[in-house]
C-alpha cells in the first residue's frame, strides 16, 4: 500500500504531503478543487505518459514521490531483486520527475530506472478506475478482457492473438513469394546468363594486363622486326659488307689502340679497360637485338585472336565492371543472389509446412480457451449478478453470452478467440437480459462496474485501487450500498476513492478534503486529513450544500454512526 505521497509543483499543487492508511481512503471537496491531481500523480508513479504542461506555472520541474509498504507483496519484492533493486525493510521509495520540456525521469529505491520499469512493476498494482472506465465497460473488447482476467485466461488470450498475428505474417510472406514467382524465374534466368557469360570468358587478371602489350607487338611486327635487325647490324656490323664495320668493331679497335698507348703512358690504362667493357656490352646488346628481331613473327591470325579477346573483355567491362577483379566480384554477387532465389521455392514449401502446424496449434489453443471461457462465464455471471443485487438492484439479471465468430478466411479463429463476449443485463423482472450498452443507465452502469471490480479483486489482494467518481448517477440508499462494497474491497486492498456522496465518504477509515486557496494572486490546491469533528462538517456540506446547519450535522453524525455500526447478523 501507499504510506506517504508527496507532490511538488504539479498542476495547482505547490507542495503536498499525504499519509494514507490501510483500508478505505476518501478524497472529497468542491468541484474544481483539484482532486484529480492526486489521480494524475498516482498515474505518473504507475508509468503513465507525462506532459510538460502538467508542471505548475512558474516552475520548471514537477515531482511525485511515494513510499510503498511491500510487506504484503512478496511477488513485487522478488521482481525488484531480479532487477537489482530492493525494498529496504519492506519500504520502497518511488520517485518521478517531469520537466516543462516534457522530459521525465524515474527512480526506484534511489536508483535511476527507465520510465517503462514503473509500468512493468507498478501498473498492475495501482489500478485507477474512473467514470470513463465504467463507460469503457460497454465496449465488447473490454468485456472480453474482464472475462478472461476473471478466469486467469489472459495469457491464453494473448497466445491466441500472437498465433493469429504470426499466421497473418506467414500468409503475407507466402503471398509475396507466390505472386513474385514469375518475376523470380525471370531474374534467375537473367542471372544465370550473366554468370555463364563471365564464366565462358575465363577471365584471368594476368592475361588481361598482357593482352594490350601483345596486341601492340602484333600490330607493329614488321617494323619491330626490321628496325630491330638494323639496330643489331649497326652494332655488330654487316657480314656482307666487311668494309663497313659495326659499332662494336670500331670500339674494339679503339680499345686495342688505347691499350697500346697505355704501354707508353699508364694513365691511359683505365680508359682502355673501360673501352674493353663497352665492347663487351655492345656485343651483348647486338646479340639481344638480333634475337629479338628473329623472334618477332608477323602473325595476322594471332592478331585477329587477340583483338577478338580484347573486344570480349571490353564488352564485359561495359556490363560488369572496369577491371577484371570487378567483373569477377560481380559474378560472385550474381551467384549469391541466384542461390537465394533458388531457395525461395524451398522457403515457400517450408513456410507452408510451418503454417499448417501453426494453424493446428492456434486452433487447439482457441478450443481450449473457448472451453475455459464457457466455464468462467457461468461462474462470473453468477457472482456478478449476486454482487449487483446487493447494490439496490434486487431483481437484476446478469448474463455473459458467448457468440461464435466467423473466422477470417484461412484462419482458425478471430484475433482473440472463436467467440465474441457480451455482457447482458436486465434491471427488472420479466425482462430478458439485453446487451449492456443498450439498457444500462449511468447509475446502473456504475454499480455494475463496481460489482465486477469487487468480484474480480476478491482473490487478488494487496493492490492500490483508485476510484474516481464511480458514484455517478446514484444517491441515497444506493450510495450507502456502494460505500459498503468499497469498504469490502478495502478489506483486501488499499482503496482511494474520490466521491461527492456523503454516504460513501462516511464509510472511510481515512478522510481527506481537497481545498483550493488563493495566495499572492496564485491558486493553490491543498489536501487536509480531517479530524472527526471536521469530518462531520464536511459530510454536512456534502449532504446539504454550502450552508451547514444543525440538521445537516445531525445527518452527518448519523451517517458516521451507521458506517461504524456492526453489520447485522444473518439471522437478523
């Protein structure tokens, strides 16, 4: 339960500290005094979305902080430990701040946590019910969730919903693969052609780099052969013309002459050696040129082959890449894509098999859920009817109808099962029960809502239940009955109730009044815990209006005495 609640700079609240107690806590006050601010603060602690405009005018940050007693919630304490958090001495401090720019932060046990953690830990333990929530009871999906919650079937409901969603996803993929079959086949054929074209070319990066050089030699073969031969002859001389010695012979003659002169002057000896080396080098050069010239062949057929090969590479370059490496990389990528496309048929077969198995599993889950719903609907309707009759609707009838729902094509059931769930109600004897949305008045709806809450929460102790004006449309003796139900709920939970009815407020163990004041031109909301005497005046105000008289005070005291009196025994 919540032991203490602190609110700072939220809406009209400057600073507010409350100490709630176990059982039934009521908040009363004039309309517009700011009672709903407490609900907003509790919503923030439960992880609700925060808005920057909730911060009090003139402030930058609003803060809500609560101290929870977790001694009766071992499940919550275990969840805290799993997350590395702890309620020290069964006391858990939860804090939430909201800045004017909309940024929000949360702390649990002094540790900064994601906002989502608040919802995960506390949203199911702080339940806020309002007039809007009772109106939501008219919606079939809300009725379905309530039935499933009553029977502990929420997990089964979600499994069916998840199974239907997965079947739809598989159907979408199967449809896509099936509709794309022709395009996929065309793409496979095109990729196969590209891969074959590249493979048949037998690309070798080394060959590609040598083709241009070979092509140049073949194109200029005659010139290379003739001029290389003439260059060799100029070095070696022409055997057919001994009178015209080559460069090597002339250098050799100069070397011999220099050697002879070196006999006369030793300074010429190095020059003679250099001339001998030059002669040797020229002989080698001449031989090399001669071999090169004799190796050159004029081969028109080979030239045609080389040019065709170069043209083949050029075509591949234009299609697949500028270099041999790029072309080969393109080929590998195409092969990978083709393999993936080829696997689509296999994937389609696997999907069909998986879908059949999933369809059977969801159908089985839906059948199991239907059987459990039928059993739960009977028991819940019986309990709810009894609880409704206790709220001054002695002749009321309450039924829960399960109507088969036609499943969408190809699916075993609808999104949340094989049936729709409808609450039906009759306030008067002799009238058949009809859909709740068609027959229940505002006051009746509030009572039905509270009766269902009472039935659903009996076995789920330890929550904080917050009711905001669930007394809409009722009064008098009915209000006393509603107060009694709230008191009954308060035996298992901590209940916070905002009410305008003195009959309900009189049932409270802890009574707070919300007041709106004005100071220095600013409007403020404050919350005051009332003493016994102050409660009498507040109940008198609620019963008789702004003017409190001795008569309204007597009425208020009577309400308090009635609330504190022991319930009559079963035998009267």
